[in-house]
């Protein structure tokens, strides 16, 4: 009996040690990075930049898988439903509008936050011949007659740029239910339509409007970040021209499915920190026009929770 108990304990101990060794050796095979967007866009570009560096760090392939179908719903769902074993990760972006708009049932609790690496502030753009010379002038005019002006959503009105401008309007005391926000075929098309007289305001990233700004056809009244953009030093920040301290725009970060083992999540967070802090990465991001924003796992999760609450409120107010 004693021999049997001892043998059982030895076998159990061996299994525990083997399991621990296997877990410590992650990754033992290629890792998939799900990208809820098509190839060539900003999410895809930054994901491939990350994949290259993660592969160098961990010695296994990190393969980008593009799943942009359904406006990103397919890709985000693939992250949510993956086995939490560290072999399926994902790049996530502004996603809090899907649930309140009835497009998908995503929540922060569906994911393990690893780190945020990017933030691109929204810009508030008008025609160059607009009577509005400053952001407060534009906001006051819209507040006085919210139904008299049109705001382009670019794509769908739940996206990052329209939600950013809607949040600004709401903070200015403008009745969002009366504002005419119009969906379309993307920011580039909306900017061209505005130049032709079709819209009064187009929110988008400033680089997207850059060519038209430089051509003197579009005027940027504000950028919704904490600093002016080096490439557009004449466009003031939101806090410079108002008393609002808001950072609004598009963001990206790395997540895994809920339940990702803590040691794997910690390894990934440490790797992400080294990547984002490296001069090579920062230079590559800047050269491609992407903003850099670091949030560790704890801060990133708190940020996503706050986004979830605020975006749901804005979507409901807009009646989307």
C-alpha cells in the first residue's frame, strides 16, 4: 500500500512538472494574430509590424490572419471564441459600438487585455471657404441650429471618427438627436463630397485629409489629441481652443480571448512594452503616420471599460 501511494505521488509530481515545463515553453508552435480588417489598412500594417517583432522575440512565427468581413465582426468573434492557449491573439480597435447597435455581442470581459500601442486622434474638418474660422464658432453654430448642418460619418455612424465628433458635440451641450449625421463610403469620399458642398463637417484622421488641407481646399479646426501633430503644426488641439480635455479617435491594441493564462499574457505584455519603447518601432510608426499610445494590460482594460460605457451612451443618444 505504501509503495502504491508513493508511486502515485511520484507520477502526479512528474505530471505537474511536465505540465509546468510545457507551459513555460510557450510558444512551441506558430501563433495566429487575428486582424479584423482587410489587408493594406492601418490595422493590418501595424499588426504585421508587431508580428515581425514578436517572432524575433519568441522564436516562432506570428502569422497575421485578415478577417475584415462584417465590418470586423468576423475577426473580433474569432478572437473571442478562440481557445485561451496563447496560440490565437488579435489586434482590436474601437469595438464598443457593435453591441448597442445590435451588430454583435462583444464586451470587454470577452477578452484578455495585453497592451494598447496606438492612438490616432480625430480631426474636425470643414471646407476652406467655410465661415467657421475656429472650432468654438462651428460648435456654437451647430448648437444654435443642430438640424441645419450635416456631419459625415465617413462609413457607418458607429465608427471611431463619428463617435469622436458626437462625443465632442455632446460635451458642448448640443442635442445629438437633432444633428444630421450621414453614413457613407468612407472618410476619403466624404471629404471629397464636403469640398463639393455636400457636407458641413467631416471628422477623420488628419492625415486622411492631409492632401486636401495642403491643397487649400479643406481647413482643419482641431485635432482631438493631447499634442499638435508634427506634420500639421498649424492645427490646434481640442484643449487649446476649448476648455475640454478630451482625447478622441481611433485606437488599437493586442488582446487574447478571455481566460488567457497569466504567464503568457505577462510575457506578451513585456514583449509589447519593449517593442513600443524601441526607437526603431517608434520611427516606423511615425513614418507611416500612426500615433503611438502605450497602455499596459491593467490600464488598457480600464480604458476599454470606459470606452464601452461612454460609446454605448453616445450610440443610444444618437438613436443608432
